[in-house]
C-alpha cells in the first residue's frame, strides 16, 4: 500500500511539474531521461559488480556492499541525467513558448513518460537492495507449494513499463549480443525474487564475481522431455507427487525435462554464521528458445546438498514452500545441485546465484539419466556430485581397533572457550558482536592486562565462541614452539596467499574463521565464521608478524569444522604442516554457546 501511494505521488508530482514548464522543456527532459535510463542499464552490471568486488562486507561501508545492485542502477542514472540536462541547457538555453491546450497536452504526455521511467528505475533500484520481501507493503511474489508465484502488481506498474521499454530497446535500436532482454527477460521479477532471502531479506543478497566463490562445475539431465509428470511423481526421499508452476501460476508444460546444475560455493557465499543459505528466489536460470531466441527466467524446484557435516552423504530437497536450504557442517566449500523443469525447445544459457551470473558454456549435459531412480542412485552413491562417500564409522573402527579415540593432541585445543583462556568483560568488547557470554562475530584489539588473569563475575564474562548444532571449535597453536609453527621450514616455504585449513577423513576442507594473537603489548582477536582467512597475508595486514626474536608472541588459529568429523591434517594450501596420527582428531563432543 505504501509503495503504491509513493509511486502515484511521484508520477503525479513530476508530471505536473513538467506541465507547468511547457511542452518544449518537457520534451527535452523526456529525451534526457530516456537516454539516462539507457546509460544506467548499460552500466548496471559492471558498476554493480565493481562495487561488490571492491566494497567491504563488514563495517560501516557494508551498506554499500549489500545494496550494490540498487546503487549501481540509480547512481549512473542520476549522474547521466544531470550531465545530459546540463549539456542540453547549454546547447538550447531558451525555451520555445507555445500557447493553448496543445502546449499543456504535449507537456503532460512528456511529463508522464519522464516520470514513469524515472520512478520505474527508482522502484527497480530499491527492489534490488537488501530490503524485506514485502518492501513498503508491496510483495509481488510469494512462496507456494508449487514454487514461486506472482501475486500482485503496482497500481501504476512503472517497473514493468521500464522493463518493457528498455528490454525492447536492447533488442532493437540498442541491440548487443548480451542484451538486457536476453539476461533479464522478466526484469522486475528477477529483482523481486532476488531479495527473497532467509528471514525476510535479512541475509546475504550479493555474491562476488570471483570464480573461487561461485563455480559452475557441470550439469545433468533427467528424462527425454516426453513426460514431466512421470519425473515428478516421487523420489527416494519423498514419495508424494510434486506439482510445478511458473511465476504466473501456469503449469510447466508436460513436454519438459529436468536439468540439474552442480555448483561449488566458497566462503564468501556464507552468512555471518559461516553457512550458505539459498532460497529458490536467489537461484535463477535463463533458458533460450533454440528457434526464436526468446529467453525466459526459471527458478529451481529442488536442490541436492549434503545431509550433515560429518560425512558426504547427499539428498534431494524440494522447494515446495517457504524453504531455505542451509549448507551442512563447517566445510569451507559447499557443493549443491539445483534442479529445474525446462520446456522442450529451450536450452540453459546462464545461471545466477544471488545476482551473480555464470555462463553455461557446456551445450550438452555432462550426465544423462533416463529415470529419476537412476538420478537418485547417483546422488546416494556420490557419483552425481563427483564425491565418493566415506563410511566414517568404519574408518574409525579400522584406525582405532582397540576402541580408544584421540581427542587431545599437543598444540590443539578442541574447545569453544576463548583462546588462551582469556576473558573479556562485558562493555569492553569493542566492535565484537556478542550474545550473552558468547562472541558471534567481529574483530577487536585489547591490552593484555585487560583480558588475562582476570576474575570477573559470571554475569559479566564473555568467554565463549559461537558454535552451531553441527559444528565445533578447534584451536591450532602455530606459535614458535608448537609442532605446526608458522616459523617452521615447511610453512616458511609457502606463499602468503594460500589459506590455512584443516582436512578431515572425507577430504572436506575447513579454512580458519579467526585467530588470537598476543605479545607483551597487544592482544588481537578475530572471529568471523562468514569470512574465512584466505592467506597468511591477511594476518600481516592485521599487524601480525611472527618472529623467532620474540618469545612472548602467541598465535592461535580458530577453525569451526563439522561435529562428528575426523581431522587428519593441518595444511597451508596443499602443504601439510602436520598429520594427526593415531586415527586423527575425532570431533565427537558437542559444544555449547549462548
């Protein structure tokens, strides 16, 4: 309701303003607005991705990072409009005064067009930002049992008008091979679905362009396109039929096939809690008609992902309602496969996750399955995702035939108490985000005397690091005298751009989510589950430089691997700094935080 009223007020107010200035003035402004809109959409993607790649995702400027797609559209539009108006006023300094109803009518028409385009760009820009799904009372798309469904439109559909105007222009006078209409066939809809993240738009809505953070590995096909109904009757995890509709509520044509796209997501795709969360609106597939070249947007009907963090078992989960799939455990890299029902005659050309697109360069699927049973068997075996599952219990029985388990290793602390048993007093945590006695996220520096050897009342203590139900904290001492010291010969030969990581018996990798550093003058603590340490250079940028000349230095890396995992190695990139003998480090004990 609120957005509807604002749109009407903006269109009406701007239109009236140009009626009072005469037809010729309104005409010049309309031309400037139309050109500025074309400029804005031409630079929209590159400007937005530049902001996402360069802006910080934490601190005060994170507002810019999470709202890059809105800023990347509205800012170029405003700049182009100001420059064009200034140039036009210099070129044509005087107005042509017309009289009579024709002047008012012409001015009114030009004013309405200018106001509609400007307001439409504002609405699309605001809808691209990190705002609630029901932004200002307007919720154009809703979740249903059959998938996402369009339910409402603005009273004055300025966003749709803008999409039609510039979509058609991109296929006509402003045509390029990568036209707006090709990649955004439903421009307003792609913006509305993109903000449908967990907790009503409160989680991550953008993703960096780095291939390491979003890699499209391959895709597979199920069925021959002759009968979609048979493919959706049941699967190995749900024996009830699945109904599928498009955004308009129309059933997907029965002559369709299922296509799944396997992706690997890096740590930059994670939320603050260190896990990836994806709803169906945040994954968009663009498909193209092989005969006409027409493109349409499609959204996933299911996702294949890991069942839990302790092993690599996979399952298929349906997007049949308000569903957001979270990654399991604490692995640094997350593999998922998103399935779509694609009509015959259309081929996939691009997959977007959280508004970052990957071109599908593989014209034919890497795997084809005649039936869903064949696909389900490949999921369960691990063949579909290129992962061979490991029977963790069998592995442990073989490595610990006497029944003993190794949970204590020198230089390794399996505990979510603060490193070095420090205690922070509430009110003195600086920029750390805290819940009760537990640190949730952040980085801060302290004087040693303020956090060491202090007797603080229980109600004022901050002494824990946050864990989830399926993760635990592991702390690795890499100081001078530890067995896995960063001052050792193996570590010194490694470049600073590779990440420190733990590796479990299944081959899953867990990059460090923080560190604790102390010397005689300063103590530094970082705990950022949603932002891992990508290299030793990050430690140096935090003014941490280990040296053999200072015995007071201590550096402890903080990891958050999966509960139930067996850690076998500590590495710097591919260089093994330590192998945990005796069957590895078994993470069987759950930890608690507030």
